[in-house]
């Protein structure tokens, strides 16, 4: 029987103190996510809060990032409007990778077998040139290989090899490397 009153944050490190967390939430919700905030300011704000952000990165408005200090984004990557990077653990997005509109990268989960519903979190890596399409979901502990594609609306719960397409109906097939 599940006993949610027994749940604790054991084993989960937010990575910064409460003041930094509160400051990030204030900045994220008032400036960072706003349509009027220039993309270059978004990357500066992320860097100011400890993210590692490459050159030429485009981050659109309405993007939510839980903890910037647990985010690494390679050169010329794109993160689309409304994407949610729920990074209780580190997320790495490779160079020239694209995380499209309203995609969810979720590093957090719970152990459904444990009565206390303890965390079962794990990092996510999106390889160079990979594409997580609109409204796709990548779950904790998954690696999206180089130039792989997570199709629109797909849920990815296990690693996706490089140059592979994973569709919303779970089909996997090879794709050619971009020219």
C-alpha cells in the first residue's frame, strides 16, 4: 500500500539554496518566459544562474527550465516555444539539436513499487543534431542518440540509437544523416 505521508526528498539535491531557487523562479516567471524577452537575454540569464550554454543557442518564449544550473546546451541548439525541461537531474542538449514546441524532457519520476513513492530520477542526454519534435516526451534516464528523431507526440522511455526515428505509435526505423 502506498503511504505518501512517508515521502521525503532523500537522495534529491536541488543544487542551490532556497534564495537562489526563489530568485530563479522570480526571474523565470516574470522575464525569462515572457514573449518580449529577447532570446539573447534568455541565454544570458541561464548562464547567470549556472547553465552551460553554447554559442548561437535559440531559446523561445514560454520555455520552462526547473534548475538552470543542471542544464547544458551545445552550440546552435534550439529550444522551442513552450518546451518544459523538468531537470531535477542534469539535462544535456547537444550541438545543433532541436527540442521543439511543448516537448517535455522529464528527469524526475517515482518508484511505484516503494510504499514511500521515493524519487527515481535520472539525467537525460539529447545528442548532437537530434530532434525532439513537438509535444514529444523524453523520460528520466534516456539518451537520444546523435541525429535521432523523437517524433511528434511520442513518449520515449528507453534509449534511442543514433540515426533512428521513434514515432508516436512506438515504431522505430533508421533515418539518414542530414546532408
